[in-house]
């Protein structure tokens, strides 16, 4: 993967040789207004069709890293490539259709669930049929009977899955998930996790997920990046996190277990 953590990788390069990287990140940095480095020369490859977990202490730059991948902040040219193309050279609207993002709290538009799911395609002049809406809801582990409901009639967990279905309506190649289950109950959390795994298995969707829950990442991720003080210090398989060597990463994992 071309990072300082290369010697810690197990089978990740083998995965990449099969599927090729979706993202190639090189020397990605971001500085706060105070001059503090939020991200410091991050180097990592994200394989296609895998769930990649990003974990680490609060303030380590996890969300900032995620937001660079669809230009919610503007990375330096030459620092983030998707399928070999510098994302700074891509049309930002097209990029965000290809790289959808789900945040901590769902923000639904006014109208029905179906209106929300249809939103993205309508912007491109396409109205999804009821059957297409139902299929997208099913992909987000929701029943088609919810299509006529208003957003304020849903639980937070249901609303988050509607937001996922709305994102999927744009036919993304990548999902960016910024702690999407942190406000959810255990059952809703499991529903989201099940949907993520199903999307990977049935559609080969590349997913990059930030989470504070080590156990959650161990349940659903294929690869885990440990981000500490703005740097990816280790990259491991989920079942090998206990073998982390970096002192701060190890401390984080011990306190999170």
C-alpha cells in the first residue's frame, strides 16, 4: 500500500493484486487555521469491493480523511486518485454521485420516503418507478410499505436507512460512512451493518467506514486502518488488531475493548 505501515500488512497486497485499488492516496495533508496538522502525509490504497474500516482516537483526523475522498474539502492536486484519475480533475458533482456519503445523523428532505429516494435521479431528469424505489429500499433493508411515509414518521434507524437508499439511487461506486450508527439502537445498528455487508457481497460496493466502535469494525470490515494524530500508523486485518505495534494505536485498542 505504499505507507509506513507496509511491513504490518497481511494479505492486503494480495487482495489489491486481484481487484486493484479504488483510491490511491499519496501525501494527503490538511492544516487547521491554527497551523496544527489535521492530516499529515497520509498514504494508503483502498481496494475495490471491500469494506475498509478507519478507527482511532477522537481528533485523529478520521472524518477529515473521509471528506477528502469526495471533495467536501479540497485536497491538493496529486494527493487523491480514484481509478487512476486525480479527483481534483473530476467534475465535483459527478464525483459525489460516484462517491456517496452517509453522515452520523440522517437528514431527510421534505416529502415522502419515495420522494427522498427519487431525489438524485430526478436532478438528472429520471423519475424512478415505484418498483425501482422498492428495490432501493430493499437494498437498504427496508420494506417497500414505507415508501408513502413522511420522514417525521420514521425512527432514526429507519431514516438512516432511507438516507442510504437515497444515496444508492445515484448508483455510487463507493460509500463513505461517517459513524452512521452512532445514534442508533443495537437493532438499527445491525440493520445498517447487514445492509453494508449485503451491498458488498451482491454489488461489489467499495465502502470506507469511520467508527469509534472497534467491535463494529471487526464485524464488518475486511481491512482496518488505524489513524493516530493525522497519520495512518497501521493497516491490519480485523482479527489481528490485537497485534498492533504503535503505542498510541495499542492504547486506543486497549481502552476500546
